[in-house]
C-alpha cells in the first residue's frame, strides 16, 4: 500500500513538473477519429457509451478504446486494450504497449471518461497526441481543452452536452 502511494506521488509530481498545460490550440478540423479512455473501475456501461457516440454520427471503426482498471483479476478477460495501476513505473511513466500505441495515435478528439483523478489516467491523457481533449470538470483543468460538468454515471448527459458544444464549435 505504501509502495502504491509512492508510485502515485511520483507520477503526480512528474505531471506537475512537466508543464501540465494542454499542448497547443485545438485544430479547427472536423472530428472523425475518437480515442476513448475509460476508467473501468467505476464505469461499466462502456457499451452504452459507445452506442451513444455511434448514434451521434461517429463511426465504429473510427473509435479506439483504452480501458483502465485498478486491478485485474487473474482469469478476467478484457475485449479491449487495457492497462492497470501495475503498469505505472517508479518514474511516473506507463510501461504498457497498449498505452504507448494509444498515446502515439493522433486522434481528432480524445474523450477522457473518468471523473476521479488517478495518476495513470492523467498521464495517459497528458501524453496523448490528440488534437482536441474532452473530459470531466472534476479532473485537473489543465489536461483538457473542454470540460463537462457531470459525473461518469450520466453518460447520456455527457454525450448530449459534448455533441451540443461540438456543433457550436463547428467540429462536427
């Protein structure tokens, strides 16, 4: 337990020292590709969330998902690329192939679908090369370009508000 605390402290310190602000201005391009970073520890309705995105015009083949869970059970199978707290190194980096591939891809929009601050999720959001980052208002405001004030259980409200403002910003 103390070791996990030390890892989290190290990761948050790394984020703080690395000029945590969102990089660059969001582009004016329309959104076609979406990266979806989900905290599976607290949110189990990922299928319904994806269906809401599909209903609003995002194509299934343009959505890439990365799941985070604090701890995976030994025989638990996951259908999507995933990572856990165990992948967090002492230096505040994530040593996972799935995370590396996800953060290196240049999405038009990254949806950081978590409403509690966890170092591995925040590092993944920060390292992402997405052009436009969206998340919850309860997370550090320097990580995202756009924040929505709701909780993770209200995925319908989140998606409704997201697409309402994307239309206003001429992103879709």
